[in-house]
C-alpha cells in the first residue's frame, strides 16, 4: 500500500481551477519531486495533501485513510509540511520554534512533556543546531534557519514529509546540506518525501521519481531520465536546455542561450 | 549530547511575575491608605489581617468610621480597579496574539465602543449600575464590533495587516460611538447616569460592581490564561498552525470571544478606560519574552497594579474633586502608543 495516494484531485481558488485531476503516489522511504513551471499547481497540491485545503473532487489517502476525514491532530501526526516562506515569530528561540512541531502530541489543555523536550533535543543535535537552541530565530543564517524549519517538521514524527521549495533561498552548499539531511532521514526512518523543486538538477539527483506538473495536470512522471528531456522542458517550461550527463552518468540540466 | 535548555528565560519569567505581584501588593496598599482621610498602612494591614484571617485577632486602632471607609469605600474601589485593569491588560495581550498585531487593543478594535453602545442601550432600558444585565448587553455590543472590525479589515485583501485592522477599528469605533451618543441623547432623563459612566470612572460604594465583574473576569481570565500555548502556536499564522495540528479557526474564535467578554464586563462597570490593554502587555513582553504563557498571567498582575495607581492619581491630583481615570491612562498611554507605532512601522504596509 502506498504511503500517499492522490486520485483525480481537483482544486480551485475563488472559482479558477488550479488542479485539474492529479493522480500520484509516494511509497514509504521514497522521494518524489514535483517539478513544473510557476503557477503549475505544485504548492496547491502540497496544501491539499497537508489537509489545509479541501479538494473540489478526488481523494487524498495517507496510509489508506482519507485526509479529509482526519482531525487536524491526526493529520499533523501523519503529514508534516515545510512551507515555502515560513512565518518566523519575532523573538522566538530555535528550541521553542522546533517545539511547536510537538503540537499534535499535546492535549488541548496540556503542555509539552519531558518526552517532547527530549525529542526536540535529539532533533537539534541531529540537524547540527544544538549550539543554537537558545538563539532567536532571526539571528540564524538562511541555512541554519531552514534546518530549524525542517527540525520543526521532523518533530511531528510524521510518515510523510512535504517540502515546498525547501532550498529556494539558499546558496549551493546549504542547498545540498538541507537536502542531504532529508535524504539521510528518509533512508534511515523510511519517511516518504514529496517536494516541490525548482532546481531540476538537484531534483534529478535526490529524488527517486519526478512528477512534472503543468496547468494542474501531470504532464509526465518517472525517473529523471524519462522526465527531464529537452522536449518536455521546452514544451512545459518554455526553456531551452541541454541535458548532459557527468562522468558518473548523472543527469545535468544546463540552460542554453538560443 | 543532551544539553540542558537555557534556563535564563524561565527564571526571567518567574522574576517578572514576582515583580508584578509585588507591584500589585504595593499599589493596593497605597490605594487603600491614601485618600481624603489618611489611613496608616500599618493599621490597614492589621485591620485586613484581623478581618481576613479568622484565627488572628489584631487590634488595628482604627475607629468605626475609619473601618467603614476602609471596607465600604477604599477596598472595594481598589479591588474594582485591580479587576478592571488586570482584565483589560489580559484581553489586550490576547487580542495582540490572536490578530498577530502589536497594536490590537480593546479600544482600537472598537470592542469598547461596541460594549459602550450595548451598555447604554441597557441603561436606557432601565438597567442600573451594578446590574448583571449590563455586562451581557456590553458583551453583545462588543462581539458585534470586533466581528465588524475584522470583516472590514479583510475587505479587498483577504489578509489583514496592522494598518488595515487598526483603520477598520477606528471606523467601527466611530460608528458605534456616534450611535451610542445618539442613544444617550434620546433618553435625556438617563443622561447623567450614562455620561458619568462613559467617562471611565471607578467610583463605587460597596461591592456591587465588584460582584458583577468578578464572575466574568474569572471565567474569561481562566480561558485566556489556559490558551497561552495556543497563542504561541498561532504566532506562525493560521495556516501553519493548522498544519501543526491545531484547529486554528476555532481556537481563534474561542480566544476572541473570551477576550471580548472580559473587555465588555470591564467596560460595563467602569466605562471607557483606554490604553491599559496596550501599554501593559507591551511592557510585560519586554521582560518575559514572547511566550503568551508568561505574558498573559503577568499582564493580569501588572494591569491590576497599573490601574490601581492610575486611579490613585485620578482621585488625588485635584482633590477633593476627581478626574476620570480614563484621562490618566490616556495621558500616559498615548505617548507610549506613539512609541510602539514608531517601532512597528515596518510592519504596517
């Protein structure tokens, strides 16, 4: 059984259709990258999967259960989301911010248990943030901040991790660092990953499968070699590219000036 | 590798609560002792110990007349000021958290004006000061006003910014105030009663106002303090809070209703006293840090102390006459508000 199964998902904002029947699946431990031009519907799909937006038609099943029927608490224990531009509360420390990820495990009138605090301590160490726990979030560099946001999502201990452009604001080294953390995690604890990504070469290197979305539909899906063809990129991105392979046979998408 | 969480903020929170509690006790003693008839603080403490602790028999040396002044005038007034101040400060802090807006305040959101209209309607219909129907009518008015402000603030954008919310609050407050003045003029036989109430006074004889406010203050205060953690989660915004497993919309509604009930009850007994809800939580936040789990309870104590002192000033500066306590809070609050406005200007666009 798939970890995540979307079937014929349609969604609209104020009457204009953004998703026009998306079907895809993610298995435990698998990394699926959503690629596609701006406005293709990648972020909307992630919001629908996270359960914060209700699809007009179609079904989103996580672990065989419909997201729509879950309580917010139940959904947040199964799906964690790293938003594209997370809201960083001014003055909140890294530790308190990561602790927010334990919200689905805290009862309505309760507060964080020693176990919640221990989980966060472990995560901070795992993401090399243990020296920064008492710092305010604003004081972190871009890469550190993104690791803290990732740590908050991991604190939810969900089986499915959604990443919306997780590396958009980072330099190359920090992009790799964050993606390596995600990769290590999904290999060690068989978390499924669904990530919207703009950098096609990074998507090709990290994800097991790519799903190309354009105008709310799945235009192509499969391995990097199957999806990242110059024909697809021309048709759906309007981009001129050369598809190269390095010495190890890994795919590189290189923009080409016409 | 398990390094202990930094203990400093926790200690600071405890310290802040201690300082606020100490300030409250000191303010209450001053408020009780100072007045047209001076009562020695030692005698006040002795008399209160005698009355409150049944196993103690303290001879305070107060005459019967002084005892009457203490128990029928000074103590009820100080308790009322404390309850109103604490309630307004906590409601203000809660509004700031739930709207994620540093300038949200019971007055700027129009809640107080709406509550004023509700209370005026009730007074016109025959309700007297200290009547339990007054807070309920004020609550209804306040709820309508906060809903109107929020709806107006969202028009066009979908997302409220500090500026749109405050402008909407100004519009709603002006509207409700004009209707309130109209209603007040209609019932000219009740105008003195309404007018003395609207200026924001804590004049009270005996305990009836305290008894009306107390249940509302306790219930809404308990609800708000219990939602401190929820306000901390809401700091990341409604959608992210919802992906973290919170029913953000419902939590927001609960907090707004509780804060509005607190404001309305306070307004219904004391009239319009501005700026407490904005000065106190801001000052508290600078010491406790940004967690509402600390801000709300400490604001309750600090707000009580603040209004007791403001009331003491109001009734002593031009003794034997009094100035409305709302004038004192506005005199301190308006410059403070300007300061906050200057500091948050970046967030206004």
